[in-house]
């Protein structure tokens, strides 16, 4: 499916194309050193445009999770969740486990996932 | 500072409407002017909102209405700020009236949504609207196929239940209570009582949210007339806008930083509005709260300051938020049971609180209600507006 309709900037295009190659990265300001999530095309802290791509943590904690009935993709039985990444904040992601087996506070690890309609996305899988 | 008064209100029945959104809006403008005792020639401002989220909304909505009703204005604007739109309109109108630029303003909203069934039966015909719904969210949310904020609210509610040990029945009970409230409202979308079992056994649309804990979208229209002191025709029915405060967080839908079950803008707007009004939260007799889901409703009661964190479920269980309780919350039935034509929703909330403060709420009346509060929000409660209303007559103050 065409994903152009939700690509809000060059940073989003870059994020998802890096993800398709297995990289899980965001932007960091080369001037003030602050890391952004989601990635930006300009640093919102110091307004500098010279940004570099850096790795995001690949382990996190499951903060909340649910399923969606009506959606363009990742419909039930897929699980969606918020994962807290140290020093970054919460990211919205697919969770690779049956809903019934999940619990808040679980440790989870990053993986890539390609949707049936061919979109490269990220997911996290419980590791404890 | 010069006072601003709500002199007239009007609302349609809530449900699916046959009339075009323009006619719905026009009828509400006329009805609210009659209620205020004013003629179109006395209207100096006109504000409105889009016709819906899925609706293929028209542009220049206020311009068409100005022509239709013959309104020559000093302020005119179509405002789109999601669920807050008609509250933003009210806030802007109050400011312009206080500045003395205009003496009156008509605010209306007519929501006429594409019925869900129609979209479901003709997915191809409406796919452009589904895609538009998806691109409401940022790239990092939209990529996962999201077309409604339902999964976000579900996670907020799940986390809230986890943090405070709240049981599913505590959430379901809110839906039952709001239905009890709406049974007393002749214009509400629902007229059959709900039981706790029915709510608990309804399907989980996005766990932990049951279908009957989630507000459905409806059609509906409403209007109100704001005036300066000199245009108040009937002081027995005029309701004063004591204070308004608006607060927006630096988030769009999901908060990437901060807690997923906290909505700081609500607390900020409430604290500021109450501070400006000179009232405390305990002075509020009646309030309309924008909670599109039963669990959210509880969280809003707490963020507004009616109860401490995690304490709203017990307050609802003990009858403290209903008739005879310490504060009457969502006597209209709220979003869940009055019905939720989103762009018109803030004006429905004002309709209810104005009627309560006038003593015209019929079976739903809280005896002696004199101070009221309206809370509205947009997005995933990324922004909130809180308005405090009372019956104060400032003519005496002005004469001093």
C-alpha cells in the first residue's frame, strides 16, 4: 500500500527506510547533543539543522498494550503497545506475543516486522 | 473587565439526522436567537466548526450562514481544533466582546457524519476517508494502521487501572450511571436503561474498553448566543461566563514523553479557570465533562480536581457524582449516553449547564445550582478548555 499519505517529513521517510534495513535509529542534535523521538529535521531544543542518526535502545519495558478492531493494518489479533526506552520515552509499536500472555512491566526486545501489505515496521517481543 | 453572558442556547435531538448540516445549523442559530430575545440584525459575530471528521465537510460554513440569516458581522471564522473547536469559538467570542469590538456573537456547530454502517458496507467508496482518518495521526502512529484514537485510550485506561488497582466493574458502572442520567433527557440518543451485566458482556472493542463504555458518533447540532451586558434581554435567564482557561500540551495524540494515563492540560486549564473565576472546585454544583470513554471519564473527574488520583471510581460507586451527591457530573448523560456529535459536543455541554443554572433542566435539575463548569478537549486530550459559569449579575458592580 502507498504509505506517502502519512509520511510527514524527510525524517519519517528516513526512519522507515532505515528500519527496512534492520536499523532502529533516531536523530540527535550535533550541536546541543539532545536525542529526539520521533526523529526530526530540525532540533526543537536549539533549532539547529545539523542532525545525526543514532541507534535507539533495543530493550525496553512494556507500559501498556491493546488491540484494534478497525484499522488499516495490525488489526486484532495483532497487539499494539507502548514500550518505554531508557532515555528516550515511550514508543508506539507492535507487540509480538498473544494478548493473553502479556503483562505490564514485562521486559521486551526489538525486532523488525513486515506487514502483510509490505510495510517495514518495528515490534517488541517479551524476553522474561 | 466587562462581563460576557450566554443569553440563548439551542440543541437538536441527538442521533442520525435527515436534514442537511446547513439547515440543522440554521435552525439552531434561529432557535438560540429566539431564546436570547435577539434578532439577526443584532448579531455582530459568527463562529462555527466543520461538519464532522469523516464527513466531506464544506468550507466557508459561516459565510454561507451569514448570507442565509442576513448577519453583518465584525467577526467571522470557521474553527477546526478537533473536539475543542466550538469551545475555542466561545473563548474567542468572549475575548472580542470583552475588548468591546463586538457586542454579540452566535456560535454554532452542526455535525452530520457519514454513518459507520455506510462506510463499512462500501469500504471502497469511502476508502479516501479511511485514509484521511489514518493520516490524522503522525507517521509513527499511522504506520500501524490506526484510524481512531481508540487503541490509545485503551492503553491509557489499562495503565490507569493497573496503577490504581481499579476493577473492570468500576469502569462499567460509569456507563450505567450516565445512561441513568440520559433517561431524564428527552433529546438524548439513548432511551433504554443499561445494566452492569450488559456493559460487562458487551464485546471488547479495544481491550479493556467494552463497546458500551465507548461513545458512538452521532449527528446533532447546537448553538449559543454570547452577549455583552447591554444586550442581555432577560436577567433571570442570563448565565455569566465567569472565566475560561485554555491549556495545550506539546503532544499530538500519544505522549512520547510523560505518563500515558495523565493529561496535564486538563489540570492546568481547570486550575487556571477556577483561579480566574474566584471559585474553588468545591463551589461547583454541576459540570459537563468531555469523556468519550467510561474510563476516561473517571480520569477527567480526577484531573479536573473533583477527586484525588484513583478516587473517582469510589466516588461514582458511592453516588457522589449523581443527583443528591456532592457534585452533579454529566447530568445530560455525557458523551456516552447523551450522544457524541463531536464538533457540536462542547455546545451540548454548555446547553446543559446553562439550563441547570437557569433552573430549566426539568427532571435533571440540581436544585439551587448556581455555579457550573464545562470541560472540553481535543485529540487524545492533548488540549483542554475549562469554562466556569455562574448567575452573577454585573450591572450592580458596573454601577459602583
